[in-house]
């Protein structure tokens, strides 16, 4: 009875059953007292997006189901596959990361994965494999910029690619282009750090 997670889950259930205002009100009250960061993050996302979507019950319930869906399921959001791909990439599971980014149709992250694989191959002495992988990565990022010239992440990864090859003018060009695009705090921070090193 003292575990606030139970009550938070009940509030999320209220929300899912269509009692949106009651659910959001309960979530707001319970969030400060829940010590489970993963559950609290889900509840915050449900609450903020529920308030944004307004009162359309069908849309809210479909959105809630999408948030809770497992990555890779038919109704899951692409962001779930991206997060899973990031985890695989951090562990060095390049092919699993690539599969996740492919399924989420994220050309920028596919390019990043190829470049990460190229760095790994180079570090173990496979220069030919590294060159091929780097070529695929660069081409994916260039294609991503063709689709969306305002992709600050694509500019960041290309800037890093050129920086590592000591092609500083090309790196600076992508740094400045990336800083001129809409960017998350983390992407902007990395672009600024790279500019300071160039």
C-alpha cells in the first residue's frame, strides 16, 4: 500500500480508459512521490502529450498504446527503435543497431552506425573494410542532407567524419551549417565543442 508506483499505474490506467482529466490530475499529484525513474519518465511523457493533444479520446488512447508498445511492434513509435539502436551501438553491436535504425527509417543514424563501424574496423587493422564502411556512412549522411538540409545531426556526424580525417575546412563548413539549423541541446553542445577544437 505504500508503493506509489501502484497508484501511478492506476492513474495511467484511468488515462488509458478515457478518464483523461482524472488520470492527468492523479499523475501530477503522484509524480513527485514516485522513485522509479523509468515509470516516472513514461508518466511525464503521457501527461505532457495528453495535455498537448487535447480531448480527442480516440487519438489519446491510440497515442497511449503507441507509447507503451514494444520497439519493433506494428504500432510502436520510431523513437523506440532509435533508442534501442543507440543502446546496441553503445555496446558495439553494429549490425543490430543498423537493423533498428533501418526499421525506424533513420538515414542519419544509419550513417553514424557505418562511421562507428569504420572506426572499429580501422582500430583492429582492417583498413579496407574501414574505408568501405566509411564510404557507406558518408553517402548515407549526404543522402540524409539531401532529404533534409536542416538536419543538425547529419551535419554533426559529417563534421566529425572530416575532423577525424584532418579535413578541417570541410569539418568547419558542416559545423557552421549544423549550428544554423534547429538542434537539440546535446547536438548543439557537441557542435560547439567541435568548433572550439577546429
